[in-house]
């Protein structure tokens, strides 16, 4: 069994202002079959269906028969379902549970 908790770094500005580049997230893996417990508005880690292996952080918008429609909070800087379509259930890997920013640098 894989460890259920996962640490993810935010890269890019697609989730601004909610998340900033350099923020770290604590995520809980989605167990197979439990994707039905997810709700619109939650922030998740998904594998892009058009680029296997590329993980992105997005917000669940709505459920469709094909999977989840996901979008970034910053539409001008986000490649999301408007670009790659719905995300199949199996590609929803984790739900974000906690955000923590890196410690500020001392001068």
C-alpha cells in the first residue's frame, strides 16, 4: 500500500491568487472508487489526460459522465479542461488538504 499523504510543490501561477508558486501542499491520495466523494470547489492534483505523467493542481468545477471538469483559479495563466477536456476519474490522484508557504528568507 502506498502512503496516503503526499507533498506537492506549486509551480506556475494557474491557481493564483489561491496558491502561489513555491507554496507546498499536503495532499491525501484518492483511493480507487472514492472519487465519488469529491465535490465541486475542492482543489485536487490530477494527471493531464493529454500529457501522461504531467501532474497539475486544479479546482474541481463539475462532474460529467466522462469525468471531472477542472479549472485553474487564474484563467489567463491556466491550461485546464478548456484546453484538454474532462479528466477521467482514474486521473484524479489526490485532494489538497493543507497549504503551507516556504519560510520567508532573512536578509
